[in-house]
């Protein structure tokens, strides 16, 4: 239940390996990339210029950056004190949730309306939400244990680094996809070049330092941005200087590779689902092949986690190659030619990236999420492909869509899902006293506490799905 480099005894970047917890972020990043063809194709085909779409991409990333900055200061444990001893922290957190919904939310009856009156009401609500967000940030205080007092803690440097990396990677993945959307194999070549650049940087090459210097505090970009009024003056400098890092070049030969690989998966699935008019049923795959695929896809993921964590990488590599051989044999039982082609192609990419992850483990002195390396990018991308193919079989071939409906609806509202539990439900549980009532008897019982956390997570999913069905979305 922990990141491999953050075991219970503290952070240690020298520890090689990954745990299942380390799959959450790269799977999130992969899904971001896979969604891009679905999100931007309609804009491209409607005749909107690439310049306008590029502006839209940067605007969305900017709003995601605001979201990341806000989250850096807006959660119950960001105050340097135990929130259970200061109930006002939970009230601020809950108020921040509603301000964010007002600012970035799409509310039924107000979103997308043409009537002038509703547009005005929607604008007023957004401005009030923005004012509330700015107010909470500028009045943020943190307990200084050394001085034993509350001090102004907002300096613009705290971020939710998961959301910030998503915002940064979205720029590269979207712009590259836009210019290569009909030639995804060119994109694969670019991924290879970015991987080579990363090897160059890790080997001590100067190009990485040169790229970083362009965005340093003495760079041309800093001088250009310095012309912006109030750029260097607090509190405005907290906002303006933070978003300079939306175009941090280090991200582009770093974690953004996972999003780029995701766009390749998204392209293939997008074109297949758009061209496939009739509904597919289990009869398009033989029963033996379907069972084999449903077992082998997750088996490759589980084997990878075991091999990387236990440091039996060579064994994991050979067994994965063997299982992949059986997997390709099972794909012969797909009777639908177009579906068969898609599964062979995507399975091939999954095997390729997973094998690259195994082979690059030694080059990076062991796979790591933090600090991440090439082995991590490629191995987790392969695992993401296998996991999504497995879900496709369950939902679209076996027809389990109703069983997955809660998760699908929560997935359609990911920003809401990201904050629904920690910022909303958790605050409500503490303010009502339910959290203390539920947690106190099971605090020292690991199985019971695990079940409690699992139920809280499931409750967050249901809450997010319920908001989605009420057409309340959080979008940038």
C-alpha cells in the first residue's frame, strides 16, 4: 500500500522497483493521452484552425495549472497542523470545494445556454467562485512549529505535482497529436527521439542543461515575462511565475512520453470504434481465446509488478516473453478481421513497451517512479495497454457495461473524482463526527482499516458518478 521509493520508514530514492500504487499516476497519464484523439478530432474536422486549437490547448493547460496550484494549498493536511484539532480547516476545505465547482463547474441549466440572462448568471457564478479561490489562497496560513504560531504560508511554490505534470504533458501530447494525427507511426519515432534525449541527459550530455537554461531566472523567457505588469510583485507574482513551468522542457523528455504513447493507443481505438457500426458480441472470439486473453493480459501486469518489486527482472522478462507468445496464439481465435487487426497491433505495442521496460531496468539502475526513468515510462505504458484491452473485452465484448457504469460515469468526470473524496466527503465525515466514530475502533486493525479505506474510495466513486448523472461536471 505504498510507493516503492516511499516505504513506511521514509522516502528513499535509491530503492529500485515499483508497487501497484506506482501504476496509478502513469495509468492516469496514459488515459490523458488516449483521450486526446476523442477530445480534439471533432475540433479538427469542424474546420477550426490549428492556431485556435493550439490556443485552446494552452488555455486548458493554464486552467489545469490553476487547479494544481489551488490543490497545493487546499487540502486538510496542508496547514502544518492536525486538522482534527482545528475544525475550521475542514470548513475551509469544504468551502474551497464549492468555490471550485462554481468556477470550473458545468451546472445544469446554465452551461451552454444561449439566453443572455443565463449567460450573465453563469458568468457571475464563475466570478464569485474565482473570487473565493483567490481569497482562500491569499488568506492561507500555515502553522510554524518552530515559531509556534500561524504565519502566512502562500508563496506560490506548492503544487499538486500530479495535476501539474498532466497539464504540462497535455501541451506536448496534444500539439504533437494535432500535427501527426493521421501518421501515428511518426509519433512513435518522436517517442524514440525523446527516449534518446533522455539517455543523453542521464549520461551527462549538455543538451538538457541548455534546454533548462532557456527557462531559468536569467533566460530570455524570464526577461520577456518581466514586461508583464506586476509580474515580480506579490501577490500577483505567485500566479504569474508559477505557470512559467507549464512549458518546462524537462517534462518533454520525461513523464510526457507516457501521454504520447497513450495518443497512439487512442488513435487506434478511436478509428476502430468510429468505423465499427454494428455491436460486437462474444461470438466474434472463440471461448478458449477469450478466456486466455482475459487471463493473460492481467497476468502480464501482475508478473511485471512482482518481477520489478522483487528484483527478479530477468525471470520476469523471460516469463513475459513466454506468456506473450501464448497471448498472440490466442488472438488467432478472433473471427472479426478488423477487431483482430486492432488487438494484434495493440498487443504488439504492449509487449514491445513492456520488454523495453525490462531491458532498460539495468540502464536506469532499477525501475523507479521517483525519480522516474525510461524503464518506468515504457513498462507502465505496456501495462496500461494490457489493462485497457482487458477492460475493453469485459465491457464491450462480454457486455458488462452496466456493471462498470459507476466507474464509467466517475471516469467521465475525472477532476471531480480527484477531489470528491479528500476535499468533500472526508471533510463532511469529520465535521459531522462520523470519521472519528468510524475510525477510532479500527485504527489499529490493518484488515479492518483497509476495508474502511476501500469503502471510502468506493463512496467517492459513487458520489462522483452521481454528480455526473446530475450533469454536474468539473471541466477546464
